């Protein structure tokens, strides 16, 4: 028996598939996995068995393994990786997609309220998260997508992408979005229209992220050509990374949220819009229990107190149901 094992990220690279697809294989029991502390591992032998079954058109079956030492496996809360019970998929596994720190807190509080739940965090952008939900690979999706034509956040995208599904949309928080600029704002950037100024170098976010959609919608509204913006094709995959590029002088401006500025004190922030950061859950008979638990968690004093401690979060709408297909 091989002693080699892989993380879910390594499995995704080896199979040339997305991390969400790896999670889906584990949840369905096609790919055996086990937890070591806060991390899921897949044995090389099990991965090879799955590959051989896939090549032959069969279904991978769990490989019998000796019971692992529980002191080695650990019992920590799993908020980064998918958890399973032994060698079969855990019925309480939840896939929570999105990149905000608040989602890590939510996962922790959900598992604390119901230890049988095993939250999995996937750090996809808003559009990719909604698409993964449409395909049944995500249970809780976070989204902050501006529809520039209506000025509305999230609902126009959700209703189009989740056509045919029953779902509920609830607010997690609101936060300021705008421009990261170098200390002292030497370019004197004060509005979206200023992105057209000559000689300005941008650092962008990846396609599908809420910040990228926000930028593209503002460029469209203000009639600014993307092709005329230096650095439009240069991409980072987090607010913190974008703010870091601006702080180091590698870019003059980036789009992001206020919270990152509290972590990097050599960059300034120009607030331009309050964005709504919402959660989406499908409504099915199998998930009714944890959906209710999530709604209760959002209203709980313990969760709200911890969330309120994070700079830049507005909780005035937290827990409010904004859209329900069956209401």
C-alpha cells in the first residue's frame, strides 16, 4: 500500500479538473478521502483506483483501509476542506463558496451550532459560485454582483442563472467598495470616470469576481474603453493582493473593498459604492434543516458580535430575506 497522499488541490491539478469537481466526487463517494486536522487527503492508491474505474467507464468504489489513529487525524473544525466520516461521504457536508472572511466565521458558527455539519470552503468568485450552484456543486453561495443598468445587486444575476431552481436569498452584510490608490492619492482619483485619465496603470481582478463585474459595469456606464486602460489584463485573485500591488507601486489603482485597507496601511481607499453581499441557498427537502439553522445563525448575537468586529462591515440588513422563490 502506498504511503503517498494528496490534498484536494493536488488532486484537482493531477486530474486537470476544478477543486469543486473534486469535492463533488468525494461527496458522492466516488473518490475516498479522509481528514487530517483541517485538511482532506486522498491516498495515491485510491486516486489510481478512481482513474482506472473512470477509464473503464465504471464507478470508483471505496478501498478498504485500516482505521487511522484518531490522534493523528485530529478533530478540528473543517472550514478549508471537505470533511467525510471515515470512508463514505458525510451527509452533513456543506459547500460554501466565496472569498470573504465572513464566510469562514459563518462556517465556524454553523458547525458549532450543529457538530454533524461539515462546512467546506471554496474560494470561487461570485459568478463562478452561482454557476456551481446551478450544477449542484455548491450549497451556500455568496455573491456581490452589480447590475449597472438597474443599480441592483445580485438578484438580476441570480434569477437568470438559477432559472428552474427554488432558492432563497438572504443578506450577510454590506460593505464599501471603491478604489485602492497609493498613499496620499497622488493621481487624485475621486470617481469611476477618473479611470480614463491617461498614464494610469490598473491592477484587475479575475473574470467572474464581483470586483471585476463592478469595474466592467462602471466602465460601461461611463463609456470608458477597456482597451485604453493599461493593466486591465493584469489580474490578481483577492482584494488583498490587489491592494498590495497598489501599495508597492506596481499599479496606480485597483478595485476592491474597504476591509483590505485595514490590513495594508500603505494604501488609501476611495469609497464609491455600498455593495450588498448576499447568500443564496437552494430550497430542497433535504436541506431545509440547515437552511433554517443558517438563518438563525445570521441573527444570533454571538455571530453578529464577531462579524461586527471586522472593519468595514455594515450589519443593518444581516439576516434579512431579500428574495424567496416560494414567498
